[in-house]
């Protein structure tokens, strides 16, 4: 089973209703976690114990969220405070049609289902009808409203026994190697760096002119550009995996990747801004729909170890050369070694 999130654009006739409900929801969760922190234990509660202008089903969901946050707080030692407006509804209390979503709200002290027009594509309809529906979340992004619905989808594994390894980087966003011997380079690191520098220069000029709104628009444009690049790279990777009948994709665990990646001062800012995690999630998401497992491996020394004799050598520029005679692109060496590495704990990566 694989859990995916389907995002749908909605067009509320009264956005203030959604704003008030979202604010009420996070205020309720924050109040519950604050009370639990003060008492040291999360109490047994029902919707009747919660005084909030929310439907009973939504109050119950707020209790579940607050309990989950309290558990994390006990481990981390600090209580997180929700600031971003959100509104959650479980799968028994919402419904959707071809062009609308029906969601319960409190209006004048009574629960009423409000039908909100929505733009639901055929692909989104197919995803919603192909699995078990979970939580619905209402969010606002840059003045636009969306519902995000989690869907638990059953995926069938491919019959192939081919393995793929992926090495991530800045100059080459992704290098792909399969156990059948195919090598492929995905993405254009130079183009990405150029685009990011362009947006940074624009924002710097706008900052001097104190154009705050224009700076946010530039940030959103840059974000959309990078997201589009990650979608294209992940699509190319998964399409290659399908063509090669890959059953398992192995990718380096991203923990400490910024510390482990060799970089120059001029690349440092690009490294810390690069959306490695987003790319990994896109790969996992698309691979899951194709029935391909994605597992994380330990990336230690994968770019230094010779795939032929296992001797460690440091690459010069982008070329790896070993005394045994083996030579190849440094990132290809990393992808080969990642492909051969055992998975961490043998667990699949969730999208």
C-alpha cells in the first residue's frame, strides 16, 4: 500500500468562512497541547469536552492532532505551535463530485455541509477513485484555495529483477545507473544555477527598493521553476525504470547530504537551497504508482570506492580514475555503488 496526496483547486464563494474555520482549528489544537504540556499528560477527551466553533467530527480530529503533537513534544522536549491556517476533515464527513467538494462547517451554531466548486482533472478523479480516501485538508497558498486529500492506493510490484541506483548532485541533478548497464544523466545543473542567480539578483534589487510584495512573487516563481524541474527529472527517472523493468530504485539517504557534499564557496548557497528532499519525494511518489519500490542506502564513500576493485580514490574534477584501470564519471561511480548498497533497515521509502 502507498499513501499519496491529491491536491485539488477549489473556488469558495465565501473565503472568510474557510479562514475562520482554519484559524479556529489551529487555535483549538494549540490550546489542547498547551494544556497537556502544563499537566504533563494528554487527558482523555471527547468532542463534548472541546469548546470550539467546529463540527464534532472536526473537533475529534483536532484532539487526535493535538495528541500526536504532544507525543512528539515529549520526545523533542519542545512544544510546537501551529501558525499556518488549516482545517482537517475525516473521510466520513466529506464527499466530492465531478466539479465540487462538500465539506461540513459550523454556521450560526449549526453544522452545515457547504458545496464548494472545484477543478478536478480526469487524472485526479482517477486517483481519488482508485484507493481508500483519508483525511481532507483545506489550505490557502498565495491567495488560492486547495483541498489536499490523502489516498491509500494499492500498488502491484513489477515483475522485473533489475535494480537502479541514483546519485544526486548540483552539477548533474541525478545520474541513473541500472544493473542492466544503462547510464543516464537527468537535469541541467548549470541551467538551474543560472535561474536561481537570476531570481536572487532580482530580489536583491527589489529589496533595496523595499518592494516586499514583488520579492514574494519572485520567490514563488523560483519555487515553481524548481518544482517543475524536479517533476521533469523524477518523471524521466521513473520512465527509464519502467522501460528497463526495474523493481527497486536505490537512492542515497539525504541526512547530512549538505555536510557530505563537496562544494565550493560559490556553490554553497545553491547547495543549501537545492530541493533534494522534494525531488526524492517526487521519485518515490511516481515510482509507487508504477509499482516500483524506492529504498534509501548509506551514501558513505560511494563516490570514492572503485566499482571494479573496491579501492578508495578521490576523483579529480568530474573524472574518477583507479589504479586498476577503471575510469568513469564521478557521479556514475556513485550511482553504481548506491545501486549495489543494501537498503537501510530494508524499508521502503514512503511518498
